[in-house]
C-alpha cells in the first residue's frame, strides 16, 4: 500500500481494521505524514453505488431532512448554511455577480443561498437523484456526474467550494488539479473537511482500544477515504497552485452524529459536546475550513 499524500510505502500501520471500518477495506495510518486512508482504496464503482444511495434528500437522515424542508432557512441546519455564506461574503469579500461552482452540491441549499446573495451558482453532484431534485426545487444548474467529466471553460469561476467533499475521493490531487484549472487567477477555493488530528478522533480510538467500537465506527466509514490535517492540506494545495490564505477550525453539529433520541443517546450527546468544547480550547476541533487563493 502507498500513502496518497507522501507516497510512502513504509511506516504504514493499521488503524481501524475491517469490518469495523468497512467490509473489504481497512483504515490505515501513515506515520510519515500523518494521513489516514482506506486500503485498498474503494473502486469507482463502489463509491458510485454508495453515493447513488446516500440519503442527501433526507428520507431517514434528520440533518438532510431539515435542509429539504420548504422552510429550511428556519432550521438549525439551514441557518448554518446561511451563516457560512454570509461569513464567507464578509470575511473574504465575495462580490455581487461572482461565479461560484459547488462540487458535491447535494440538496442544493448552498447554491440557493448563493443565488439570494446575487452570486451565479452552479453545482456538480454525483447522485443523479439529488441533482434532479435540487434542480427542480431551486431552478439551479447542476451537472449530474463526476467532476472529471465536467467540461467548462478554464479559469471560469471566482469561487469553488468543496463542503465535506475532498475526504470522499481516492485521488485528492486530481480533484485539486481540476479545481485549479476551473478557478480564475486570484480566485478562491474553499474546502471544509474533517481534521484528522482532532481530539474527538483520539477519544474515539481510545474507546475503540478499550472495546467500545461504536464511536470509531460512527466517525469513520468507507465514505471517508482520505483524512487530512492542516499540514497535508497545505502541501496538496501548494502543489496544485494555490496559496493558503487562512485555515479556520470548526466542528460538526452534534445532531449530525447522533440520530437517536433515547436516554443513552442524550448522555452520549452530552459527552460529545464536552469533547468538542475541550477540542476548541486546545485547538483540536474536528473540522477545518481552508481558504486558498489561486496563484
């Protein structure tokens, strides 16, 4: 096996073996650069099958169900999307009329918020059902398929967003190279992704070693193919022709992790909230948002 970030084939150890990670795949750890990755990597067919059935339309997933409500903007999940857009507009001066490409546009709410801010949004979505539903719901432009098959004029976009996407691909270099081709010179690339050095990961692995496997299974699955930290993301972005402007720490909503409402789940939520608070204090939160500019 070879690390997808530093290309090392030595000093790679098992982290979450099959079937706790996924049937037929292990989650391994590169001791050279600190990257976690699936070994062997899932095939294109496996990932396509997974995302065609992924519940981005909110049939069973409460988080996505909120975003698919007509009054999504009144829900906690909807407000988070709106606040993220306003934060980006204010902090990084995204102008009116900016051309935005959202890779992995899913339910389409981000693109609808872009439209309300007078940005010209377009999406790419692997799930054909989600692409169709979001187009019908918001009258937005969404290409159904892989970014590798997406054809657009080079240097066409002012802003490209990857909200929880890069950890889902087997070849992050190829994805970033495509983004570098599509974004304008001095344009922005915004990536949100899990932080592999987060406190919650360390706690989950500690509990896993004690015999409680569920937290690690919840955090990690075949949908997370490669996990990064700040240094590895900066390395990849630099290689792709981007300059990192700022890396922000953030966290996942507790409600996205625990779907059950029983008493045990409530205690688990309290414990998770405590870990998240501690993670913030020691600067080891479980998510990061990287803003990079095309050189």
